[in-house]
């Protein structure tokens, strides 16, 4: 499992249709949920603790927040080609509190 630190939005573009063994799996953040209403469902449902991307075909685009843990299990199929990108801001401005990254 890993995250994409400092990335506000990350995305994956599947350039080939992935084998079912190598579907990207996501997991909810492990902490900070004590004061949040939860609606956990069995594994596989988008509201479960873990969620595996359903069938994806070449050309599928998946967007997710960079803090969301995810992994790709070992590929048991043919070559898997994806393009992964991160949107990393060079500045943040929150109600006048401003920071610029160099
Ligand atoms: Fe990743």
C-alpha cells in the first residue's frame, strides 16, 4: 500500500486492459475517522474499508485523492501498461493564509 504524498489529485489511465489479478485496490485512511459518520459495507462495495477497481478497459481513467492508500497486486496476465499522474500544487491559499512551495 502506498500514497502519493503532496498530490491533491492522482489519476491512472489504463493503456492496456488489465488482467483481473492486477486491478488497483484502494483502502480507506486508517485514522481520523472517529468523528465521521461511517457507512461501511462488505468488501468490494465503494463504501467498504477496501475497494478493488472493477473491470477496467484500455482508456479507463481513474481519479482519486493522493492520500488514499492503494496498491496493485502482482500481475498474472499479459503486460499491464498504465500512465499515473499527480497534481501537486505549487501554492495553497486558505482564507488568506498563503503558502508557496518552491
Ligand atoms: Fe500509486
